[in-house]
């Protein structure tokens, strides 16, 4: 069998990944591997609700794992894969006979990547949870939030994506390096709780820096406690983000606001200083603040504002449109318009409704000798089951065997009459 391959220059070209469909961390891990050149086949469940918005560059096959014939397909897929992504709670794939001990018998080089809330061992291993629970247990939730308010989670970015999908993908890369040296596969056990804690290492280790973390939540240097590292509302209800930590940037920031540094020192009564800055921002609209800086185009505004320590907070749609002009241009191949096939929340039209096309960032760091392949403009997110028959052919199933698998419902194809992807 040969999976669909990407550019031979990509670091993970030739690596075959079997991804069981799941939420957030699993799809993100698969996306990272795909973006670096791996060929990813996503296994979807029959009649499942399609929540995945990280599947560009992947292929999809629908398999009913509860049917013996479906399990046969999954075993064949695992036997020709380099990496398997398991997004389920511990024990789910073992109950299907698809655990690492079974699959390593026929494919000893398989990298079996497992991500769960609390890891594969320990008293919490079987507990359900979501990002907010993992971040809370990691301790990080206690430091996130504004002054005199309850802790506020950073949506589901810290545990699901940073501590989960990203850390698992890094673990897979390390396991592949190990396999190159020894030929040995292994299990990558990623706990989202531990991953959230690990990505927050600096916060834990910097608690002795009293000028950074010496006060309660929301009153410190970087958690909205200072008037030079926070967000501020303009006269037209827009917002600007300020990050003017260094003295030279702080001085430029105050001057551009039209204030006197003698009256608004960088350090002092934080509440009083913030009130002054808040009031000043509300004297002009965002457009007027733009003109104060004598910068005439968005490319220059973003770059120059950043050099002065502050930056406009754009709505999601505007961010995708305007930042693309600055950094992600077609000649660099780092940003692609993706024809989703289904509406995507990042593709809002001017009236706020969803459109069928969105911009999808493919930035993962730029390698000079072996760059990530990027995605072709107009590439589609796969419909569940879109590649079922194609993958079966590649696995060596005859036409008659394919038809039998489709007829008994062990495999479902998007091409079958009456099939529709649910959203």
C-alpha cells in the first residue's frame, strides 16, 4: 500500500498517520503532522457529528469499529501506519482489540500516540473532563483572570491545544527520531493536565520574581494589572492591546497618546495610572489613533505599532484578512485560502454570516532547507467518508471485498446514496 504523499523535502514526507477522529487535541496533533508533510488518514465514526475544523490536508474514511469487518480494516490501516493517534480515554481502543500491545505484535515500529485528560496511569486515568478541568488541576487557572474577579479560562487553548495536541506532536517527533536509531516503536502518553502545566513552566518557576508575580491575580505585570500591558477601549468601541514593557517603548507609547511622561510614570499607583490611560484612549476612535501615528497602510501600521509596543485588536475576520497582507503572502506559501465545503467560523462575510471559504494559517516555523509543504489554494477540508473507497483500494481490498464492506456498513463512503455529513 502507498499513502498519498507530499513533497519529498518536507521533514515528515513518507510518514503515514492513522488518526482516530476526536475533539481539539487529536485533530490538532494530526494537523501538525500533516502540515509537516505526513500523510494522515482520519477514521470517522458512522453518523457522527462533524466538529473537526483542523482536517485540511487529511483524508477521511468512515469505519464502524464495532463490526468485525470494520476492525479488520482498522488493523490493516494500523499495520501500514507509522503513527496512530488515540484521542480516547484509556482503555477504549483496548476494548476493541486495538491497543498498543496488540498492534505492536504485527507492527513493532508503530508510534502509538495517546492523549487523555490525566494520562494512561494513576487514579484519575478514567475520569472525564474538558480543558477547563485540566487547566484547573494544573494550577494555572488560579492565575488567569482580572482583578477581583473569578478565574477565567483562555478558552480551550492551554490544555487542548498547547498541552495536548502540540505536546503530543512533539512527542511523536521524538519517538520517530528514536525509531530511526533503534527501529523500535513506542507509546507516547500525553496527559493534557501535565501538558498544560509543562507549557506553563515559566509561571511556576518565576514565582520568586516579585515584580512579575508578587500580587494577587489581575494585579501583576503581565495579567492586566499594569497600564502598559492590557487592552483599552477606544471611542468607537474598538479595542487596542498595549505591550510597552521596556522603558523606551513605554516613553514612545505615552508620547503617542498625547500624555506627559512626568504625569504618567511607568510605575506607581496602578489603578490611578490605568484610569488615566483608559480615559485617554476613549478620546479618539481607532481610526483617529491610527492617524495620530501618521501611518497610512495596514502593513505599516501593524509593524510600526508593534515596534512602539502596542497593536490593534482586530476581529477574527479582520485579523485573517489584514495580517495576511503583512506576513502571509502567496509568494511565501504560508497562508492559503481553503475551500471548506462547509461553512467555517473564520470565514465570516461583512454581515457576520458564515461563508464557505476561510483563510487557514499553515505557519509552524520556517525551515530553510526542508520547509513545510503548505497547502494548495482552494484545498478542501474532507467530508467524512470522502476517501473511504480510495483508502480501501490502497489497503489491497478487491472490488468485491470493498462492496461487501460497504454493503454491511463496516465502511461508509460519502459517495453512497443517502449519506450526508452531519453538522
